[in-house]
């Protein structure tokens, strides 16, 4: 019995090395294979055009096949950056309660062009009250805080809301409402941290 335990323990020690030594993904050779790979990726989750190009570049050595696959996916409306940006912004604003700056930053990281980001963020946040999103996030965070609400905790809440992409003036107004006007000095959000989408 102890020998089995020893073997199991040795297996656990070598498991990370076994996982790293997996063979690299098979490179696809034809346009049809690449198209099928793109469809499987789109079944898992939506992709921007830029993300799909990167996915396909990892899957093939023949980079000349990629434009034809991208064009075909666009013609079938499987890839559409405007629709992707709008759906992404709506989901992250409503479900994840993220602000306009965070959504815009993440869309840029996914390679979506700025013209689509601006229109998506503007249309989603025209329907969404950012102050209510800030209040919802504050309520949730305050429910998990222990002890009195001191300066350190208020600064932590402020930073958390800035990271979530909300404008500093809305954050300050909501924090003033919670602290009944007794708000410590908080640093302004720098322009480099939150640029207008």
C-alpha cells in the first residue's frame, strides 16, 4: 500500500513537466481546415477580427490562407467588429457592472478599432446609469467589509471603482453619499489611466 502512495506522490511531482511536454498543436494545411478551426473557435466564444487573425496565425504556417478565411467569415457575418463591440460593451456594463473606461480599454486590447468602440460604448452607456452601477458595486463591496469604514477602506473602494472603469466624479459623489459628506482626500484619476474612449 505505501508503494502506491509513493507512486502517486511521484506522479504529482512530475505532472507539471508532463503537461509542458505536450506536443505542439498540429499545423493546418488547407483553407478548409483553417475555416473549420475558426468556426470551432467562434462556437466557444465571439472573437474580434484581430483575435481571429491571431488565432489562425497560431494554427497554420501558410499565412496566405488567413485573408481568405477572414473574408469568408465576414461575408457570412460570423465576424463583425461593430456587433462584437456592442455585445461586449452591453454584457460588461450590465452583467459585470463595469464602467465605460474599462470596457473601452478591454476592447482596445482585443484589437477592435476605435470607431466601433466609441459607438458601442456611447450607445450602451446612453441607456445605462453609471451612478447606479457604482452604487451596486459599492453595496456589494460594503456587504463584505468588516469593521468601521475608515480612510484606508474608502481609498480601497475608490481604487477598485477606478479600476472598474468609472469616472472619478461619479465615484466621489457616490462615496460622499455613503460617508455622509465625510470623504477624505482622494487622488484624481490620471489622464493616462483613463482616456476618453
